[in-house]
């Protein structure tokens, strides 16, 4: 790394215990139910939390000092790289929860778009066959997508708090042969 660039990596934190997950998610407006669609019980979740450098970015001088510290560490250890732990915050970026009934699964994803520079896009390969339509659930516009041959479908919508301080994208998905479009809409209603 001749330019002394730093690379900030993160990994998801796994949760099998629902109480621990609820405790860790500080925004209590995020619903994490025991079950969805009646008989799909919480199985597990993976959560990406924002790190302290994303929330409070270091100044250029601090970033340069950090790169220098890592460079020295790499030289002293005779490695081509150096690593150090990064402080994590309690602000989540992505929460992926899985609910299970036997072998059947329903996924619930919440992406936090709040904060500086938090934008999200969805890229879809032109060769993928899918159908989309707008649907209304309790007056909230949602985007329903049937992914065709994959037999998977999903429902997405955006929630923004009245004070505009938080914005979340919710997505509920499941096997089209196991969970109907109407069931996805009913689950979405429970989150409103």
C-alpha cells in the first residue's frame, strides 16, 4: 500500500437471542416481533452497526496520523499490512432478521438511511425477469416485486419519522409458494 490508504471494514454481529437484539437496538421505534405471519418464529438476525469513524469522521490530520501509525505497525511486524480494532456505535445500519416455520423462512430487513451521506440504491440486472407494482397498505405506498423464476417476492417501503430525523427502508421477503402477496402485506401492516 504505497499510498498509505486505510480501509475500514466491518462485519455483521449475529444474534440468536431476541432479547439481546432488542436491547442492542437503541431506537425503540424499530419493531422486532417474536413472530410474523402467525407461525413464523424469530430464528436469528445479523446486524451491521455503524462504526465511530462513520458517525464522527476523523479530520484529515487525524486520518493521516492513523495511517502513519498503521504503517509503522506494519513495518515493525514485518507485514505488508496492519490492522486495529474500530470502535462501534450502537447505531445500526442494516438489520436482517429471519423468521422460520419448519424449513420455510421469511426475511425482514431494515436499512437505516438516517445520518450524513446515508443513501441507498437498488441495482437490478436488466436480464433478471421480475414484475413490480405499487401497492397501498394502510395508506402507505409500497413496492411489491415478484422475482419470477427465483420464486421469491418482496415488499419494500420507506418510513420517515414526522420530525424527519430518521428514515428506514423496510423489506419483507419470502418464497412465493409458501407466503402469499397478501401475507406479505399483512406482515407489513404490523410494522406500520
